[in-house]
């Protein structure tokens, strides 16, 4: 199981028995909110609690304002920065010690009690729910505005939008590929309908064969076999390549119609979507010429 | 009580209070982030927020939970007349977790129809109520099914508790499939037993509930002495056995339920602490219950500080429940072997 992948079953998070969230609107639907006080007009010390938000800050050209990131952050721009814990278990103590004037939080995590406490202690927190591609664009604008540079946010959002437009135009001319996207193999976890990679797949010309209403289902192998996808996308990038042989019951795997993704960009709802769409397009349409 | 008892009692209780104060102070002083207590007290940020906003509330939460678990453990050991009884081992914690989980799931279901009603149901009071109900139910089950031929057989009751724990864990795993993955991960971590960052209101409510139920156990401790002699003996000494046992059940279940709602399944505190305290304070429950409550509080605060510090180089911290189980499992087995030799 991979650190950033959804199941996150072993991930640590602060205990929060006394709360269950109602389904929440994504950032694009006005779901973003401020916790704690408002930040200064142009915050100088920013802590990012999600790698995709780190990417957004870096893509805005403001990487120098970051003072802390998560232990999963691997962008070269933040290599030397202090780590403040994980996606689900940020350490409030480490965050506070960095004296940030803005904390960026991807709400799709279990860290609510810890983040609520950080906000209650007087640190401005921008909570950004990201579930779909439009939320990524909204995030670019919101983070840009929070950093005091709304214009840069707008520019970033438009460049991402343009990349999405390019990918869907290229894919429109090609046949749709029926695909199963494997996130974890043991147990089989796939990108289900409503997940972020599902949205990327449909932009890049794929048709997800996973059914149901859960974004990250533990999927019965039999159903995967019966769905008989044209292609199996192996997104379990931290597991050895040959492990996909476990799924040899699926015809596409036996026939070698497996594409391994080079990285987990498709699982990071942020500016990496440009590269993710390219990678997905190449995997889905190996016969197509480059852009 | 012997003539020396009052002196011994006040010494043990004073020692317990000192242990609580010391452990809270230690837990406030130590953490991943070096801070200056002096700077914190003079209001310098971020030291002040780290000390008063993070470490102190967490230490207090640990104290409340530890106090509840150790006091219930002592009471359950007296009722079962067996040193191996403990809320976690007996399945009382498991029942509480199941009760709390069911309320959370119901809240998630209700939230689909009405967000406000769901949020209300998922707030602390209903979850605590569910946990207390689950704890009470499982205690009743263990003590009812632990009877063979009308007599309470401690080994049978322990087995019932262990089986019930496995059952509750299975049911919770099934229920977890029904909630969104984000909530499932949170549920899992909660169940492992972690001290987190509760709101002041939740912490205060939990403290009141634990204070009341542990207070009740202290008041009942005289009867616990007689109950631990056995039902017939207690009855012949004028104890209304059914009523007294019911009251102890309810108080111990309430304390455990509140502790589980606050911090999940932290195991073995109710086993380790009463056993050590018995060596210091002797077998008299009038002293043993309050002293266990105090030392339980100190124990869990220290265990949590250890959990926070031990894995510092990895930039992570395990839930304190993992640490207490790490220490408690072998302790349980040692105690079991020892009891066997004596028995």
C-alpha cells in the first residue's frame, strides 16, 4: 500500500471519534473555508499539509515562502524544509513551532482534530476540499489569492485548464479505452467512479470499468475479470512491477496489456495533473503520436 | 484496617497525587519541539501555545482516561475475584467501541438525510452515550455468560470477554466497509487507542463523567471489599449483593465507556496499574480504588509522553494504545502464570 494512496489504512491520525462529516462540497463548489483567524494580506511563512498543495505553491512561484511540508513531500524545491508529520497525522507542535502565518490543508484527510486545534491556537488555516479536477483549478486560484497574488493563481488555473483542454481534444479523436486502474494489489484496490484519477482517465480518453459508488473500492478480483478491461493501468508504483502477475486472472494482464505508470502524479490532485494527463494519455493510446 | 492504615493511606494517596502532578509536568516539558517553559509562561509564542494549547490538554486527557481505566480495572478485578480482569481483556472496551461506532455510523447515515441532525448525532454526547451503553451491555454479557451452574467462574467470564472482543472487532471491521475510506482510516486509528486533540468541551464533559463514575467507585469501595470475598460471604455480612454489584457494574462501565469515547481502546492500563498499586497500598479497596485512579492517570500520561518521544526520529508517533498493549500483553501472561502457580 502506498503512502499517499487512499486506503491509508495504516496511516496515523489524531483520534476523532466524536465527529462524522456530512459529505462536503469541493473547493470548486465553494467548499473551501477559513479556520482560525484570517492571514495577513501577503503571508510569509506558509506550512503545507499536503504534497499537492506544496506543488501548487511552488507552481505559483512562491516556493520560497514555504517553511514546512509533510513527510510525503518529494518536490526538489522543498527538499530541505522541516517536516511537520503526515497527511493524516500532522504534528500541531511542529506546525506551531514554525510560527506560520498561513497553513494550507487538504480537507480530504483525517487530521481534523489536530488542524482544528492549530486554528484555535491562532494560526490561519485554509481548508481546501479537493475531490475532482475543477477543485484543482479552484485550489490554484484560492491559494494564489491567499498568498496575496490572485493574478498568479488565475494564470496557473488557466494553464492547467489549457492542459486539460489539450488532453481531451487529443483523446476525442481516438477510441475510448476500457481500463482498470490498479492502486493496490493485495487487496485489489482500484480507482473507482468519483475518484480523482477516474476524472483524469476520462479526460485522457479512458473509460473506467470499475463500477459502484465508492471512489476507492477494495474490488472483487472476479468483477475485475468479468469486466475484461482492454488495459490494466498499474498505478501501484511503490510495489515491484512483477507483482501485477497476481492479477493474471484478468485477461489483459495475461495478454500483457498492462501499462505501468512512471509515478504517482495521477494520485496528486494539483499541478502535477499536466504530467499525469500526458502519462495517462501515453499509456492509454501507445499508438498515438506525441503532441 | 490495622492501626498503621490511615498513615499508609494518606501516604499512598499523597504519592499518587504527586505522581499525577509529576507526570503531567513531565509530559508538558517534553515533546518533539524544544520549548522554554519560562518563555511559555511569560506568554511568548509559539512556546505558550505549544505548552498550554497542545501539551497540557493532551496530558489532562491522558490523565482522565488513565484514571477511568485503572479504577474500572480495580473494580472489575474485585467483582470477578481475579487479577486478570480488566476492561480491555473483559471486552468492556470492545463493547464501548462497538457502541460508539454504531452511533457514528448512524450519524453518517442520518447526515445523508439531514446534515445538521447527523452532525448533532456525531457530536460527543451521543457517541459517549453509545460507548457507555456498549460497555454496560458487554459487562452484563460477560458476567451473565461467565456463570456456570449459577456460580461466577472467573476463567469462563474472561473467555467470554476475549471472545466478545474478537466479535466486536469483527463487527467493527464489517461496519467500517460501510463508511467512506477517510472515516474508516480515522475509525481504525481511534480504535487503536490514541490520545488526540479533543475540544475543551468534550474533554470537560469526559472529565465530569469519569469523575462521577470513579467517585462512585470510591464510595462503593467498602462494599467491593466484601464483594471480593464472594457473593454468599458478602450477603451474610449484610451487603445487598445484586444492588451493589449492579452499581459497580454501571460505574465501571460508564468510566470505561467515557474513556473509550475519548481515546479508543487503550488496553491493559486497568491490569498493570492496580497490580502495581496493590503492592504499594495493599488489598483494601477503600485505598486501592482511589490510589489506582491516581496512578492510572499518571501511568497513561507517562505512556503517552513515551509514545510521543520514542519514535521521534521517524517523525511519527504510534497511538499510546500500542505502547500499553506492548507492555501489557507480556504482563498479562506473567500474571497468568503466577496466578496459576498460586491457584
